[in-house]
């Protein structure tokens, strides 16, 4: 497709389970961002990749959160030992160039619910 | 932690009315973006403003960047139901890699 694709769209997990969220950016886009959006709030930055390099992971809330982009295209956000406070929409965005040089294009997100 | 303040938080108006929403920070923006997000979708970029005092128009939407680059406003003329959504401002800090989003203004335009 032409846009950023995220899967699954919805994920329900029990507290303590591990989850993996996938992002397929627009082909050729160098930059990839992950955000966490709580209900009624704006997105909060989690991490940033330029190609395969994770240049900024300062927004990851704990060491249970891990992101990778091994070949510089598809990215996976993994959350280990999920907690109820992890329930949120996880958004992925990509842009053609470096941060701030080109617009970010967002996917429609994965809505994660932890029971 | 949300570092940008947006107001009002919620706004419900009748079709055809005008409205203004605001985005404020205690620090200077290097650049500011406005997005609209509809339920179940990701944010969509509307505009980027860079220069203090800058005004940009996008059909019925007028975006203004404050002279001191610490505030911005979005004015919608003759609102339509299709304008309904969450309006977000976001700034790119000089430190580099992070876009900081505001808390958003949830707009409902009633037909």
C-alpha cells in the first residue's frame, strides 16, 4: 500500500503476557517513529530510527519496551510482561528524510488493551 | 509528560460557526506543526509554521504563529461536520529527534 501500515489493529492481552506490534513504513522512508497515545491525549514520543539505527529511545517508559528495525524498513515494538498501564494506542510514523526535514506520515495505530 | 498546552480541550459548535483553538508553550518553538486526527486513524499533517508572525491558509483554515514563536492559533471559518476531529499541535525541539505533541482540542461540529 501507499501508506504506513500497522498490525494488528487491535490486540488484547492478559497482564504479564508479551506482545509485538508491527509497523510497515512507506517504502524508502528513512525515519521511523513510535508513539504512545493514551485516550484523550496527544501522542507521546517513544523512539526514533534512522534506517536501522535507533538514534533515540529516551521515550521508552521502561526496560520492558524494546523496538527494532533490523533491515531499515519494517519495525517491531515489543512489550514484555505487559501491565494495565500499557493500554493505549501505539502509533508508528515514517518520513522520507531526517527528523524535521520531511513530513511525518502516520499509520492508523494498534489499540492495545491489557486485561 | 505533555509540554504543550492546547485550549480549549473540548469544543462543540454548530455548522457554519467560526472557531479558534490555541497552542502555547513556555519555550520558543523551532517549528510547529498542526495535525488533525479522526477516530481510529493516525494524525494527518495540516501545516508546518516556522517563522514568527507567519500566517498560512488552507481553504477555511488559518494558522498563525506568534511573533515570539511561543504560541500558535488555528482559526476555522464556517465550520463543517467534516472538520470534526482532534486537533493537535506538535513542536520539534532544538534538541533534535523528538516531536512533542500537545494534549489536543477535540472539536465536534454539529450539522
